[in-house]
């Protein structure tokens, strides 16, 4: 897997990703402390609203960002957005009003919504060989998983000697360092399509291309399956562990670590698995595994009082692995489903549509847990996952053509 780092351009881009992710992880910890300072007892409501703002920015801004690639080079876009994000991070420690937090979070996440799909669409042009690209996808997933484990620990160590506002400075430095690394990389020329006079059609080109491609309609469905399962973990782990199991904050961290560990192990095994199995087989079976894990959690929550804690760790690890097996190969599908000129729009569409699934599932998971209890919440989210998986099976053709499908989908989207 590490052999792809021998490509100097990819090595710089991957290092930029790792540095920026570390900074983002520090900001996540610092934002919670900032919300507590600004809002006091209402900090949870502020953070919940900030999370909703993040999802709205991701869903709404990403399709518009693809238009930028027709006018600006990818290096210009990526470096500019890194610098904007660094400036916003520097400004966060100075806020003292809740509305200022919301405004800066929206600007930060809007910049990320433009940066991330542009960055993702660049990698397949840097690594043209599919085996190398597959390993790059797994390496990227490992970076995300390790960040979720390492950044909180790094923040905890730093907070023993500095105040939380210094963490925002670390975030800004991370974004600036990412910009420097992108500047030093030799990126392929931008191939984005020049928008015509029908600007609305230009902005929705990626969405129409995405939904016009059968395999990507299946991908959209499995995104919903992952969001339903992942929302259960992200939204309800604290309540499940603290209230239902009566355990400590340390147990919450261990449960979340189990989820991350499952994702990490799956990412390590995925390149060899994809060498032997088709993407459709791996992704649909993993989506089915997410549903099975949630159903098992319903049973253990309802009937196995004494075994709930070890069962939770196993199920959370299975959910992490299933999510990684579904999400990591998605870039391969996007790469195959459009010409290089259409890739920025297609990656932006996937970014937007996948986060729309999370925007739906986050509040659903929270509302169900509050109103109905954990067993019912698990059951409903399992039902959503099953329905999404069945829909993906029906939408994604067993015989999955590549060249013909690209041509038809591209023609239909114009």
C-alpha cells in the first residue's frame, strides 16, 4: 500500500491531507471548549447547530464548487481554500457571540465543501493506474481513521500545557502547511468543462451525471445505508454507554475507538480484497453486514443485559469495518463513471449527495433515541439500512458496463 507514496506528487498531496486532517481534529476538540465558554449550559445545542450547519454547507456548496475548476487551476483553488480555512481558524479564538461561531463555522465548512471534492478528483489524474489508485483510497481511509484516534490524544496532551485557543492556531498552521505542500506538487492541468450560458445546468451537471449512471444510483443508496449505521454510532454512543450501560467517559472513548479500529482494519485488507472481488460484491455485502450488525445490536440491547458491553464493542467494530468497505471503493466507481473533464463535477456531486444522507440520518438517530429508546432506534436504523441495501441491489446492474455507461450518462446529463 505504501508503494504509491513513491509518486512525488501524490506523496506531497497525501502529506498535505494528513497535516490538514490533524489540524481539523484539533479544531474539533477546541470547538467544543469554545462553545462551552460562549454558551455555557447551552453548549450542546450550539454544537448540534454547528453540526447541522456543516452538513448544510456540504450539501449546498459542493456542486457549486465544481464550476470553479472551469475557470481556475486546481492548484489555485486548493491553495486559496487552504489559506481561507487557515484564516478562519485563526479568527475563531476571538469570537464571543454564538452567531459569530455559526458564521465562521459555515465559512469554514463551505471552504471544505469546495476543497475536498476538488482534492479527491485530482488524485485519479495523478495516479492513473487503478491498482495504485485503489491503494491510495485505502491509504486515505487509514489517514481519516488514524486522525480520529490520534488527534484527540494530541489535543489532550497539548491542553495540559496550553489553553484551547492555541489548538485553533495549530489548526491554522496545519492548513497553511497543507497549502505549501500543494504549491510544491506538480498537479495535472485542469480539465473542467467551461460552463455555457445555461449556468443552472452547469451547476447541476455533476448531479445529473451522477443520477444518470446506474452504478452511481446504487452508490447513492449504499451511502444512505452507511449514514444510517454511522449516525447511530456518532450520535448515540455517549447516551448508550453512559445511560443504558452506566459506564464512564473512558468507556465512551473505548467504544468509539472500537468503531475506528474496525474501519482501520477493513481499510488495510481492502486492496487485496478488491484485487479478487468486484466492487459491487464487496460494497453490497458490506452494506448488508451493516444491517445485520444493527439487528444483532437490537437483540443484545433487548435480551442480553450482562453481555451488552462486549457486544457493543463487537458491533461497533463491525459497523466501522462495514462503513470502510462501502466508502473506500467509492472513488473507483466515480473514476470509471466519467471522463477526466467531468470528474470534478462528479466528485462534487457524490460529496453533496452522500452528506445529504448524513443530514437526514443525524437528526433521525437523535430524535429516535430521545423519544423511543435505544432498541427501537437500532431497529428503525436497521430497517433504513436494509431498505437502502435492497434499493442498491436493484439499482446497480449485475452486469456493470464501463465505457458504454460513461458515454450514455454523459450524453443524458447535458
